[in-house]
C-alpha cells in the first residue's frame, strides 16, 4: 500500500509507483527483428525516467519554496511540511534506486546488444565471403558449361564424319567382297585350266619319253650294225658283198641319224608348241578374267536361279560422262594414295582431254563439296621438273592447259617450297577459282580430294 498525503497547495494526492522492468522479446531466428523489438521499449524507459526526474526536480523546488515561506507559520503546518518532505525524500530514494537498477539493466542490455551486433557482423562477413566463393564457383561452372558445350559440338561433328567414313567404308567393303568373290571364281577357273595344262604337259612328257626310247633303240641298232661291219671286215668273206653291205649299212646309219635328229627337232617343236599353247591359254584366261570382272561389275546377276543379269554403264557411286565413268571423292588422300585407290577400282586419276571434260569435272567437284576445295588430278612433273605428264605417260598438251593466273600474284605452276622443301610435283584443281583457270601444282604429300576415271563397259 502506497501512502498518500494532501499537499497544502494541491487537492490531488501524489502516488509514487515503482517501475517494473520488462525483458525484451528477441527472436533468435531473425536478426533483423531485434531492433524492431528492443528499441521502442528502450525509448519508453528513457522517456519515463526523464519525466520522473523532471517531476522530482519541480517537487523539490516547490517544497524548498514552501518551506521558506512557512518557516514563520503555525507549528502544525510546519509538521505537515516536514512529513511531506520526509515522504518525498523516501519516494525520491526509491525512485533513485529504481533508476539505478534501470541504468544497470540498460547497460547489461547494451552490452548484450553489442555482443549480438559483433556476432551479426561476423555472420555478415562470413555470408559475404561465402557469397564471393559461390560467385567464383558459378563463374567456373559457367566456363565449364561453355567448354563442355564446345566439346560436345566438336564430338558431334567428329561423330558425323565417322558416320560418313563408315558408310563409305561399308560401300568399299561390299565392293571388295564382290571382287574377292569374283577372284575366288577366277582362281577356281585357273585351277581347272592349270589341271588341263598339267595333263597336256604330262602327255607331252610321255611322248618325249617314247621318242627317247625310240632313239635309244636306234642307237642300239646302229651299234649292232657297226659290230656286224667289224665282224664282216675281220672275216674278209666276199669283200665286194661286204663293201656293198657296208655301204648299205652306212646309208642306214645316216638315215637313222637323220631320223634321230628329226625326232629331236620334232620333240623340241612339240615342247615349244606346248609352251606357247600354255602361254596363250594363260593370256586368254587373264583376258577372260578381266572381261569377266568387268562383266560381273557392270552386269551383276539379279536372279541366281536363271542367271539373269542387269547391265549398267557405271557403278552406282560413279558418274557417266562421254563414254567414261568418273568418281568424285569426299575423303582426303595424298596424290600417290589417291592414284592407288583409283587403280584398285580399275581406273586411274583423271586425264583432261577436252575443254568440255575440264568444265564437267570442275562443276561436279564444286557441287560435291567436302573438306577441301583442292582436288587431285592425274598430272605430275616428278620425273622432270617443269615437264608435266599425265599418268598414262602422255605429255600435257600446250594448247590444252588451264593453269591458274592471279593478277599481281604470279602464275601456276610455281613449284613453291614453303610447304615442302622438295617442291610441288603433283597437279590439282582449286574449286574456288573458275573452271578454265584452276590448275595448280602442289606437294604430293598433302591430302586432298581426288577424281578417278575409267572406260565405260558395254
């Protein structure tokens, strides 16, 4: 219970109520809510303390003035003033203690706030550092994504090239299998022909043996006759008859010797004839084999039961132009390797024989496209520098040349040694130029596309 006292100058009592401290409610999960919860309470306490101090100051001043005025008043009023002063001192003491406790609590709370602020600064610094690390990792991941995307694109291109090469290899493999099948059939035919030739050779050997036996018999007969002549000469019976017999025997020996040499000549002629027949048979078999190869290549069997054939002028991967078949590659090989490939297909590198052929092969190479704009043709000066020949040995005609001319940059061929110290000894065309101004010389070891040609089989 708080005591009340009537002031001599006011009709209302003064009630002194001690302040009750309220702990601040702080949410630990959200640092941003601390200031919102603590600061309004702090400001209220400070304002209330200031108002209380002001009231106490005004009260003290009023009591001092009242005490000075009433010092000469009645004795009972002096007692009342003294009591009121004691009561005011008591409440001032209580209020002062309350203010000290509030000040102590505020200092502790301020220290706690400083500690929380320091922890928040450390957390903020850690978050900034973590953010920097995450930003750096994000940049690295983006670089890795760009690199992986580029690598994936390169792998896709490489896969496309591998697929194309695989298709071409499958086509070449099927052709090779067909050729091997034809070669197996030819081998069987050659084996049968070889058996026939071996039989003829055995027969000729038997005839030679028989002739040799006849020759031996003739020699024995001559020897017997010589012995008889010697016996007749020793007996000297009928010299004239012996002379005639001797003459006849000499004639017989001469005839036998002539027959022996005739038989030897006949045997040698028979052996030569058999050898010539064997050579002619082999040559004919080779011609027949080549013809059969070409026949099977361009007239394949479409019905195994009836052996029906369907003839075509060029293979499916070759192009027909003016009674010749042309192959335009999309792969890259050196000059020698590309010529070997053409020869394996029954042809050779391109030989330009007319302006129409030059225009045709240039336009087709340009339309075919591929990994290179340079295309090998069958032209070289490797035997004699500056003297260009075709692969069939013929010289490049002076009135049928389409060397590249670049105004202000020189004229082909220039035998440039910048790429290969040995110079440039093989001819090719550049499809980035014009058809009749496209021939160039190049290093034979460089890989370009190529053009094959071979005759049409009818």
